[in-house]
C-alpha cells in the first residue's frame, strides 16, 4: 500500500473506496499543534472523497494524547489556542460526511479516545489500552470530548474514566461502549478497512444525510421544524444518482 506523507499524517493510496490515515509522530504519536492542524486539514480535503480509516504508526501507541513536552512551554493563552484547534479537529471528525473508522492499534490516551469516539466505528487491537490521565497530569480534556464520553458510556462510566484516570483494556472498553469490535493485532487494519469499504459502498448522499441527522437533537424540535428537515433531506436523497440506483436495485 503506497502512502503520501503529509508531515506527521500519512495518507495511503485509495483502495476500493477507502484510504488509511496514519498518525506517524514517534515515539507515541502525541498530538502536537502542527499534527492537530494537519489532521484537520486532511479530513477537510477528503470530505467529498473516500471512506477513511484512522490509525497510529507502530504497535505500541494509537495516540498518546496531547504533547505534554510541547505544552510545557505554553502560557495559559497558548494552551487555550491549542484547545481551540483541537476542538476544531473534533468538529471535523464529527461532521466528516464519509465513513470514518478508527483502528486503535495500541495505547489510546486522552485526546486519542476523544478522536475515536467521534468516528463512526471503532475497531481495537486486543492489546489496546484506553486511559484519560489528565486528572493526574494537571490538564483537562476538551469540553466537546467530555460530552461525547458521557454520551457513549453514561454518567457513571464517564466519572470512572475521567476522574479515576485508570486504564482499561480493549474488552472492557467494548463493554463500556467505547469500542465496537476487538480483533487480534494482525487483523486490525484489514478488519477496519473492510468496514470502511462496506460503508463506502452505501449511497454517499444517504450516508451523509444519516450522519447529519444523528448530530441533530431533534427530540425537542417542534413538529414543523422536524418536517422541514425531513423534506429537505428527502429532496437531496431522492435526486441523488447513487441513491436512485440503490432504490432501483432494491426494487429489482
């Protein structure tokens, strides 16, 4: 599989509608300011393209979270700017219209967990470990990430992870709701890529519309607003050629 290096983000050649984005910043794929910016820009560039598998280089770390060594030179305002950039990355992950699969190949720390939870599917190596160490490191996760953790694992699970600062293994992460599938290390990338390719085969307009709908908290909307959103989505999907082809295939 050929790759193009974009700083600390490597982008593989497209295969059957999917590419692999690899965080490659030895020794632990920690999130520097430049890596955050590069990953955000890469996702924006790929928004109308293939499905994406996000993973880490090596077999020890998916992502070590924020780069503490870089942050040691920050003042409070610099840290606020860094977290603003990370918030933008989480938004890019959340709103990415194409299928996004996270392949957690090792330690998944802090911001690494937050990134994983904003993907559509999370596959993890049986050797993966998940931890929020910020409570012991004098740091804070992103507010958007905290909210997603609570949505994924519930209030008690979020308190355990965020306030306890203790690691959990891949199987326990699956039981909590962080991970969808646990596979052996040698099978991880192929399993995650297969999921991405299967999702990429769905009509793109339908997939994107469903992702957008999942972002909207429609329960409190008045009936009229729900109807407007429903009608707008129906027009978009009904006019889409790929969606039309899928309907025709289904109808035989």
